[in-house]
């Protein structure tokens, strides 16, 4: 808090009838008589050793905060400090050093909340005398063992042990004794749970003790080994909020997108069938499965009625994630991420059950598929309408020429689609998608899909009316980003007609030749649109860029002119920034016939390492760039002209904003 603001707050607080005292950086000569009055709320902050009187006479004090950032100790007798605070309800001691908790804590008969966050703690046996305590927090403290006297805290509602990384011992029966407990937090904390068969009274707590906490509604806990999970119910009650991590997780998220989160790492598929886990799965909103040993698949789980986020990673034996019939059990699913599953071939498999595909994943907004070397398609669904190629998918023999999404796949609400390291995919979309499927797609990112031939086919361009961002990276066999074969030269193909924010198109393969659009009728013009970046913002984009395609369907060659340029039908009416990087064969950027107002809003042009480039802006186009403010050109060794002014009639209004 700014000093001035804090001073004003102090003045206002001093006039409050409840009397709230705040002292920051307590001086050694502090006049304690100014604090020992009728105050009900006191907050003290010190940086070093805190000099307090033997006792603070505050008979009406209800709320007391004592805070240090450096592990300060009390240079006084703490065993008398709290004697005259009989009305105290909340005591918060932050960052202090207590080899032994002050004995006068037992005189605080009305204490309801005790915070010992970030404290260095030794003997805590006295805490058992706080019979009315309801909230106990030791977040980030160095406590190593909970005292057995905590079994007497039968009124405790909340226990927060988050980030107690030194905590190694919780004696058996302490947790089960806290039968009124409603909230238990143990993230980055105790994980030395004892196995159920260990009955030694000196052993650590076991997970079955949690079954006695019938009032428990919120829990954060880490269980390091799947073998520790009881085969019977682990939580015999109704949890409303939880973050449970089972397995060897080194890093845990600081926050959770959903209030009911379950992460499982390791173990086999039988783990999902255990009663305790199965009950949790019915209410889980975020589920992550890491390294689960599944033979073939699908995963043996049903009734995902509340699941919103699903992440599957490193489940290498999994070939199929779901049966088609299970798609009905995912009505709330919004985000799905599948990564690094070496044997995965399909996300869904047809169970021949006559499912209406438009009812599957009705709320799915984000789909990410990454590092799936054997993935062929999202799902094969049998139908009388299947083509000869598609019919080859039978008895586990998947046709790699099938489009990834077939004509039955329907994602009406999908907004983000990310495909990374999928080497077997050649086509993403079937040429006949259902009406409105993918109509809400805003972001499309495709990287390292080396067999991919086309990004968006001609018939589907108008389907992606809400597309705002595209990123394509290292797709070495990609021929077309937008394939507009069949359109006339005079046609303006409207793409992203409703986009209002950002379109990015980055790193389209090493510049050996890739066309954004292609038209065989214009082979002689020899242009290919290659490897450019950062269009933003784009509200209307019409593209037509001809190229010459090799007869070999696996390759594409640039014509002898080695030109990369914007053809006459290209319209970027709102493009503000254009970057061209590492286009070694690029000689000319612009076609001599650009549409009216194309690039009229371009503000920034950056050209880097284009060794064959001859001109940046020719004379006949200078008037088109009336809003250009910045040009950067680096390492273009053959450049003759940045502005070719030969033949220009006037110099008065040339690039007025540059």
C-alpha cells in the first residue's frame, strides 16, 4: 500500500468506533501505551527482531496480526504476551520463529482462528488446549510432525497445510479424530501415507482415515503412489470441491480451472474401476490421465456427466480413447487435450450403435492433439454414404488417405483446434462437412504435420466464417493453405469475412515452395505465396495467388521466375503489419495489379534475409501505401530499390506518414 494511502487509511480507522490499529515497521522505541487501549483490531509488521512489552494489555482485542518477512523472533517472554487478551478470536502470526509455542495460548479460551503461516515451528503440544479452535493454518511453515495433541481439536473445521514441504509425519488417528473437519488442504505437503495393511500405531496416517470425515466438503491432497489408493470408498461423503493428485507428480498447478479436479499418473486401467475413484469420476470436472497402462482401449470409464476438461498424456498402450457410445456421456466437455500417446490411432471408434453424431461433444470449445505418431483420424463411423477410400477402414486396418474429420463429425461450438506433430494426417477435413460444423472455429494451429497436403479446401472456405487466427509451422508437404482451384481470376474469395481481431499465419515450411492458393489456369504468372507472418487485425481477407504445381502429388515446385508475390485478387483491406522472413528466392513482393485499397491500412513492413529481393515498393504502388509508418529491411543483399521512384509524376504525397 502506498504510504499516503496507508496514512489516510489509518486516520479513517482511528475514528472508527471499533478501533483498528495498524503499525508498519515497528520501531524499537515504540510507545506501546498508544496501542494498549480499547482496540479490537491490531496489526503489527516488523522487519527484524520485534521488541514487545512482557504483555499487551488489550482486554477487548478480538483480532491480532503479527507479521514479519524475515523469520523474526520475539525479544520478549512470549509466555506472558497473550495473558490479557481473553476476548481474542483471531490470532495470525506470520513469518515468526517459535521453538515452542507460547504457553499463554491456552488462556485464549475464545480463540477460533490460529494462523502460523511461514513460521519456524518447534514444540506445538500446547495447541491441544485450544478446544474451540475452528481454523488452523500453517501454510509454508517448516513443521515436520503434527503433534498428537491435535486429536483434541474436535471443533476444527479447516486445516491448511499447503506448502508444508518438511512435513513427514502425521501420526495415525489424528485426521480421523477431526470429525467436524470440512476443509483439508495438503498441496505440496505431506505425502508419506501409510499403506492400509500397516496397523502399527506408530505409523503414519492412511487414506482410509478420511472416510471418518463425514463433513468433509473440500480437499487438496497428493497421493504419491497409486497402490496406496484404497480399493473401497476413499471418500464416503459428498465432496463439493477437490484437487486430488494420485501418482508421481513433481509439479502441481497453482490454481485449477475447475473446482473438482482429479489427476492420475501411472497405474493400470483397474485404477479407474476402484469404488473410490469411480465415485469421484461421476463429479469430476477436470480429469488428467498420465501414463495409464491401458491395452488398446478404450478407457474403461462411463458417466462423465460433469466432465469439462479432459487431458490424456503418455498413455502409450492406448489405441482408441472412446467408443462412440461413450460420447453421449460427455455432455459438458469443453476442452480435450491428447498428447504423446504413441499407439493412438483414433480418438473415437464406432460401436455400430446408431448414435446421432450431432449429439456428441455439444459443448466442446477446444481440441488439442499433439505428438500422436500413429493417429490417422478422429473417428471412423460406418455409414451407407462412405466412399471407397473410407470403406477401407475395417478390422483395424485404417486408411491413411481418409480425412482426419469425416463428413459425419459435427463440432458446432469448437473455437480452438490445435494439431501438432501428427505425421500421418494428409487431409484435415472431408469435402462435405455437416452444415455449421466448425462454423464457430476462431483459432486454427497446425504444426509439424509433415504429410499434410491442404489446410482448407475450396468448398469449405466459406464454412470458416469466424476464423480469426491461423498458424501453420513446418508442414513440409503442404501445397495450399487455401485451395481456391476453380475460381476465376476476377473472383474475390472472401475469407475471414467476419473476423475482427487477429489473424496470424506463421512459418509456413522452409521456403521451398508453398502456395496459399492455387489456380492451374494461371501457371504462367509463376507466383507462390510463401512463409509470411503476423496479419493483424484482419476484418476482411480475400486471397487469390496462382502457382505452378508439379504433376507429382507429393511435391510442388516454384516456377523459373522464383517469385513470391500477392496476385491481383489479393485483398488485405485492414492488414496493419506484414513481416517477410528468410525468403531466399523472393524477387518481387507485389503483383502489378493489386485491388483498390488492398494494403491501404498497412502501417508496418518488415523484410528480413530475403537475399534475391530486388525492390520493396515499386513506383506504381507507392500511392497504395498511404498509411505506412515504418519500414525495416535487413540483410537483403541484392536489393536495388526500397522505393523505386522512376517514372513517378509527383513526390508531394508519397508515403505521407512514414
